[in-house]
C-alpha cells in the first residue's frame, strides 16, 4: 500500500515577490513582476522586458554569509537556495547536526545554471588564468549545484539529485519526490527548481522570435496567456520549492499541511504525431492528463481548477483543447483555468515549481488567482469554454482539487493532482 503524501513547506523567489507572504499577496492582487530591462535594449534584443525576482541585499543576508555572497554570482543558485531554505523553515524542520538525516532528501532541478559564471570561466581559461577561477565555479555551474548546496546546509542523507526537463522541470521534481515517499524510500523530500536570468539564458529565445516586442514600453501588459493579442512568452526567472512528506511523519510532528498530492503522470510525445522539439504531441498531452487522473483515482468532474502551462503563444488554444478532450468537459461545465505566467512571465525551468507553489496556496487559502491581460480572450478558446471560467479578478472560493500541468521543450509533459487536505 502506498503512503499518503502531503506538502508541509513552501518557498518562492518569483518575479513579482520573494517569500511566501509577499507572493500570496501578489498573486491575489494580480500583480505583475515584468519590467523593462535596459541591458536587453543595449544588446539589441527585440524583447527588452523580463521577470527578475526582487531579491534585496537584506533578503540575501538572511540565507548567506558575507563570504558566500562574495563567491556567488549565479542568480539561479541564489534563487534556489532562498526558496529551498524558506520551504524547509516554513515546514518547521531543523537542519541535521553531526550526522546526515537519512530519511530526508532533495530533488531540485534546473535548465542552464550559472551561465554568467561559466562565461567568466571560459575567458579566464582562454587567457591562461585557470588558477584565478576560484573554488565555487563547479557548484555554480553543474546541474546539481543547488541540490548539493542545499544538501550541505540541511544535512540530508537520502537521495540528493537534480532533474532537467525544460518547462516541466519543477512539476516533474515534485512528482519524483512524491513517488519516493509514496513508495517508502524517504520520509520527506525537498522538491523544487530554479532558473537563472539574463541575456545569455534568454538570447536563444529572442533569436527564435518567440518573445513579444510590442510591449517594451508597457511591460506589465506583455504576458498575455489566453489573449487574442498574445504574441509570445515573456522570459522570467526565479525558484520555487516544496517540502513533500509522508502523512504519517507530518502528523507525528504536528506539521502544517498545505495540501495532499493524490498522484500524477510524466510522459513524452516522442516528437511524433505533430509533436516536435517546440510543439507538444496533442495525444501525449491528453494521455498525460488522463493518466494523472487515473493515478490519483479521481474523475474529470472532480477537478475544480486547472493551473495551466499557458505560455501566451499560439499553443494556448491547443492546450485548452487538450484539456477539453482529456476531461470531456466544455463550455460552462469546464473547470476554472488560470495562468500564473500572466504575472511572472515564463520562468523556464523554474516555471513548474513556482506555479505549483501558487496552486498549493490557492487550495490552502481558498481562492483562484486572476489571469491578467486577457481582457480580449482568444476566439478559439471562447469557442471551447465559457468566458467566466477564465477569472480576470480574484475569486474567493473553496477548492477541493487542482490539476497542475506543464508541457516542456522537447515534447515532455508533467501533470500533478493536488487536493485540499482532509484527515
């Protein structure tokens, strides 16, 4: 028999807020974190806006020593450690003392990590200055750098790893942690993901012309999922983290319980059947959603809210179509659906974890956050679902079940089913 698995801690560094209290206020208010970035204009980017978490020096000093801050230049490591440690503290968990905590582990994913540090290293190596690289280059550039950094601080002795599945990374990390606990291989896991910001991360997407250029003078209006005037995703960055724990250990230590994970599914479309490196296989997306419901032992009618991937590209309508087909629900019968990317942009490998944190807050606090910038809903979407199912203002409402999904570059899919905790 599988263990019941719950979420007992949350942490976040998002473009519109850092820390759970501020993030909760921001998503309820529909506050955008997208700003104009002069550096991108100077480098002649078409899209000169983006989402960067407002991490102040005082916030950094809560999590790092002065020596660590002098050594760290990777924004992804900084975001990941802040979110991860906030989640661990939020769960009321101690750090290990003189021996590893064999029952706790970490799965913390990323895409590209420490690219600014890597660029600096390349220049120094090419100049014959290898000895001036410093001692932190490896931890700031390897994919498992954040999980290793957090593992050393917390003292976890169970599985410590990193995953990388493009935009699906964060949701995949949550499901990998869930499976480890459900199968009895760990008592608790810190799950999350992070993404660096800046021109070396975002330049490739600008070259692909998948980011908007029409809103450089009005950045808060730029990220427009579900809108008829959506013209590409706005790049973002940050980190999200969740402490995932067996219900038994959570109850034993009287931990706060934000939500229960009922199950989920991971798959790939194999870049077949219309799927490609940049486009999802519709059959695989539908299958991922349906297999997630099957694993969670729920029916389509049980889903109250869909926290979508919805990137503000031409694929938004295709995603809504996939949800309609998978659930067999349309029009006014369709669940509510929203997109956090309207406020924070597309945080790439951090997207899933930040959005999972938002979904858990919706369940725990009883609200549906608004999808901003979609006052002109796309006609193809309106032909499928009723307009009031896309909230443009905060809705205060008790929610029982949320389906959270992300569909990533490379035709990879992840869907997790989250439930309001009931003993």
